[in-house]
């Protein structure tokens, strides 16, 4: 067993201490009283670094102190019995190929289709030179290593060379790469397809880690090298002839990290890496890149994927075939990518049939088991539906990894190859990796892309995930319980189906997948001949090409099969083409469900618009208009009909045409209009105090503008003085954006005294939602615009939603005809403009009110906030009918009231006007328009029939010019 140097050092220190304490140190002559030694010798110097060399190459080795140099050519660590350097080491001194004849898999594997095959040709061989300096009275030097490759056999991939003592890899007693004594003593385990655990290579843990040397040689000649530890990696694939290495950087070996840009993306500092053999793709329908290409296609999604690069690998100087360098999933990975520490995660893997989870890598399985147990024999809708789902999992992450596995037809999941985790520390806002919800990680996708047969494109993975009858090793009921339960909720079901369709319209477009397959084929095709001659998998180059052609066929046929399965299983209607465009490509983009239709989005062409995608006719799609900086959303044109909400749901219909219209943002909000109200937040606003009401600091209307805060938490203010959750308070966060000198005594902007206000989460609780309500009378004014600067903290509310009310008394909130009904906030201040010019009844109205509420994934959290500053209201002088021209109340009480079937609604008009009379439910749902026409002055009446309507209170609304009036009526049956 290999013992790290650090452990040896600690043992020496313990013995040294013991001897001192017992007074025996002076008398001790053996352990530490050897001849004095000088400092560590410097390492020998090679005349050349690793790389390609001609066949007549000779390596010269020197040492500045004239020390004796010992070297090896078989990858082993030099000692004083190794070759003595007396002259240049010639390239033709390479040892004969002997490792390739070592049987790395027992005979029992042959009948199972993954046995060892004797190489049928001479394989490339390199010269690995390892040298060390020795001198009497001095500590031997560190070993220096270099590998030299025959330039007549140029590989079209970068190279990796692994060097280690022969016995560490291939001896029966301690070799990690062979069946060895564990197999010799126990034989093949007939109860396991892979013979586990009866072989050396199936053993795990630090006892089966071996010291080695690692070299990476780029195609441009750049060399990176360091001492490492190696273990065998994988599950059943450990039995395969070519095995995967797990690479460890440890301070015991010299460096605690791989401080090199391994994946050419600028990132360094890896603790562990995998040099993978492509799993079952090594021996069945071999391509050597199925897992790599699958993860590459979906690397932009919300779940974790492993980076990859392909290398031609040598072991102790002998060619070892193609291997793929990959990131390794572990707590180091989660720390590097999500900023979570080992002691603050639940990191789990797989789910066995017997219950619980297959492996607890870090933390505990208690929380996950509690979720699964709560779903057993219960309908998700009885547990809170989508709220339950959103509380426990990152919904997009969960939906996307299921949708990806559906496309790839990966039946080796979710009961197998399934890693998932959550943060267990103090949770941050919803959407952060630290929000406490479970997230998933993709790996080992060898079973995808028709792995089990040439008709894999028709595999019904929905059945695989939803059945409780046709059970395989990977879809036993506990492993699929979460997905089966969630799909009982209509909101999640529709969301998941749209995610699946989003991916088919982008990442899994036939042309994109075929192009990517072509790129991978080109990457591997020059090296695969060497690889198959070394391992015998695949048997021929023609077979390799045929395997790839099956994957190309899969790419062409899989999308239509998945769409057909969705339509047939979930009764979603039929696939319908949705066409989306924008009025100006520089002004903004459209987001469809999870897809941002913009250049740079994977799966979106460089010429984005008009864009077409296939969606289901009975599943509404979510559309969000996202203006670019300097522009604002105006309206949607959908088959000739206008809609003014920035965020809408639309059911696809045959021939549907959707266009988002944007316009230039005015240089200043309210340009050409009069400033009516302004809120300048300064140090006079109380600090560290829950705020309820804030009066405008400026008004030109004769009224005070008022901001009233409606909290989501009760009681308000909170009973504890230091409680800040859910409050509105002052914040030191100035900005010049939308600052109005006219509203602050003509003073120029000065951030010294400026403050702001913030609305803290939670903004939604069981008792209600928080909101800002603006009382802004508009008498004598029209074409009202409300503008302000807003931003959110990372955990703050993602959306603001706008409403208005025109009536006196209890407000009747609506968003009808709003050009901007909702905006998405960012972490930097942006100008928000709400234009009410298209709203009938907003002008010359003493009761005009505006409400801002909040939405998004994080509004129920206990951290995060949205910040407001420089709130301004603008308008133009009113030019419509005067209040004395139209009656204070143009509507008269209906009679009879209450009524059982018919009633009459009288009203009076004093000046010529366009009159519209509508009926609404008490919840604000539009019931019917009774009248819409031009009226001369006079008395009128309109009948209303209650047939077909339920008993209850109904609202009648009259709009005449810019005046609005309301009455209530009661239908009793």
C-alpha cells in the first residue's frame, strides 16, 4: 500500500517527540543520528522538454553539481539501482511493448461483450525518461520526467502521458489496473453483470490510490506536468479493458491543485479530474464521445455539466488510446462552481429500490427522503401544488434535466447516474444556488443516442419516467416518484412540456445536433484508427462510422417522435408553428418561455427574426418583451390585435403571427410635460424605521402625492424593533437617474444628502402580497406618466407589476390598456416609465391611484429587496370636457335592484360624448359590453339580462369622454 510522504513525516515527528520526552534522544544512534546531510539536491536538467522528436533524437541530461544521475525508461521512479547516466539517451532505447499484452479484464468478460482483445498491430510507443540526482551526504533530488513521442506518428489531439511504477498499476498484489489477487482469490461474482467487487480495479478508497506523474502536451508544444495520485474511476465500467483514471492533485505529491487551464476556458485550480474511457460507449456502438457530445449540447442549461477535452493517452510510454479529460463531481466542484462548502451541503446520488438514497456523498439524505415520503400515495395538489414544488426544487433545473434525458432517450436514469444536491446553510433568495432547494447534475450519458438499438429515436421516455409497472434497474417507483407526482399538477405539467418544446426548438434542432455530431467526428476521426488497433473496439473504422450514422439518424427523427409522444400522452393538441418577430432588431428581444430569442443563445440562428418554433395548440406559451438599453416596450401585435402587457400567455393557433413592438426611450422621462409630483428621498426621511406613508416632496397640483405601503407581513410595524423582514425603509443608495431639479428647489444633483427607499422581502406571505400604492390626483391634467429609478439586490424581487384604479372609495385595480404592465428589474438602477395615455378615465381624475406589486421566484424569501429613487409624475394640461359639463355621477341606480332576471340601467349625458357601458364581476372579470356609441346630450337607459349568469354582485362601468363612473347591482336567483 502506498503511504503518502506527509504521513511518513508525521510518524517521524511523533517518534522524535517521544524520544525527547523520555530522555532517550541523546542516546539514540539509529533513527535520526545518521550522517549529516546537506540540503535537497537540485533536479537533473534535460536538454529537451516533452514533445515530438525525430527517430534519431538523443536526450542529454546534466547536473550543475556533478551529481550521479540515475534514470528509468519504463515510467518507474528512479533509485540507486536504476540506469546510470553516462551519455545521451537515444530514442531507439525505448523498451519493447509489453504492457499491451497484459490482460486487464478476466475471461468471464469476453462472453458479456466487453472482454479484453489482444492488439492486432504494433502501437505507437514513446520514450518516457525519469531521472534523479544522487550524491553522498546529500538528500536525493526530486525526480524530473519527460516523455518524447515519435514525430512520424503525429496525433491530431493533444497528448497526456501517465508514468507510474509498474507494480502500482499492473502487479497482482497492489496493481489497480488488473483483476489481481482480489479476483484470483474470489473469482468472478456471477450475481453482478460486471463481476463487482471481485477484482483489484473494483476497489475504492485511499488505500487504492497510487503515486504517478502527469504530463499534458498541447498541439502547439506547450507542456504542463506535475506529480499526482491516480485511482480507477467508474462503476461497472471499471471492468472494461481500457479503464478510467481519477486524477488527484495533493500537497503530498507537491501541488494541491492542477494549476493549468485544462479546458481552455481560463479556469484553473482543479482538485480532481477524470481521464475517462467513455463508459459503455467504449465497447457498445462505440464512438468514444457519446457522453461528451450529450453534455456539450446542453452545457448552457441550468443543471451542472462536466467540461471535456479529448486526448491521446500514453501509459509508461505505451499508447493507451483515446480518453476524455473531464471535471469530477464532488464537494470541490460544488465549492468552485456554486461557492458552497463541504459542511453546508446535502450531496446525494441515485435511489435504490429499498428506499432512501443510494449514496450520501456529503451531508444527509433526511430532507430529500422527507420530500419523497410526503409524496407517497398523495396528490401533489393536496400538498400545495406548484408552491410545494417551488419550495423544494429548482423548478427550471428539474424540468430541464428531465427534458434533456427524454430527448437523449437515456434509460440509465434517474435510478442510476443521478447526482443531486442542496445548500443547507442560511438560505439566500430564491434563484440563488444557496436557496436550499435541490438541483441536479448530468453525467454518464453513454446510454443516450440510440445506445440500445437502431430505433432508439422512438423510445418513449415519458413512459419510462411515469410508469410504475415496466420496471428496469433505472426507473423503479421511488426513483421516479418526484417526477410522477409533479406531473399531476397542471401548472408544472404545462411548464415542463414547454421546456421540452423549447429545447426541441433550439438546442435539439436537427440541424444543430447533426452539425455538432459532425464536429465531434472530425475531432476524433484521425485518432480512432490508432485507438481501435490498440483495444479492438470498435472492430473497424467502418463500424465506427456506422455507429455515428445511427446517431445522425437519431438527430433527424428524435424531435418528431418526442412531439408525437407529448401530444398523444398529455392531450396537448397538435404541434403548431409560432412565428415571432420584432419591429426593430436593435430595440429589443422576445423571450419565449425559457428561450431568449437573441444572437448568442445556443440553438438560435445569427439572423434571429422572424423566428419560428413548434408548440402545442392547447398549451399556452409565455411571451416576455425585453427592451434593450435606451428603448422601451410599446405593445404586441398578435394577428392584428394589440396587447399592452409586457408579459403575456398566448395559446398557439394555426397561422399565429406575433410581433413585439419597441420604441425609443425618451432622453428624459416626461419630456415636454409638466412635473406634477416628485419624491426626493433625503436624510429627513426617518432611518432604521419601518415606513408606512411618504408624502411627495413636491407638487404642482394643489394636492399632496402620497405613497402608502401595503405590507405582506403582519403585524406592521413588526413587534421586534430589529425585525426588518417585509418592511419598507430608508436606504443609502443614491442615483442621478430620473432626478428632477425642479422637484428639489432647483438644486443640482448631489448624492451627499440623497437616500432612497426599499421594499424588503418577503413580498408574498400567506396573509397577502406587499405593494406600493400611489395616490396621485390628476385633476386638470391628462397624458399622465409615472417614472422612477429602480433596482434590486441579487435576492430581490425580479418583477414589478403595475395596476391602476379610477374610482373613489375601495380601489378597483386593473391593468387594461397599460402599455407597460410589468417590468423585470436588474441589479443596477434602470429607468422605469409607466405611460397612462391610453387609459380611459385617468385624466382629470381626483381619485387616480397606481399600485406596484411584486412577482418572481424570490418574493417569498427572507432576504433581498427592491430599491426606488427619484419617483416623478408628469402630465399635460387637461383639454377634455370639464367636470361641470358631465354629471358628477352619470349613472343612475338600476331598477329593480336586486333583480332576478332583468334590470334597467339609466344614465344621463350632458355633452356630446362617446359612451361605453360594461359589466364586470366583482373580481374584475369582464362580462359584457352593453353599449358603445356616440351620444347626444340626454337621458338614456340600457337593459341587462341576468340569464346565464350566477347570483352575485356585478359592477357597471360607464365611460364618457375621460370620465368614468361605477354602480353595483345584485343578481339573485
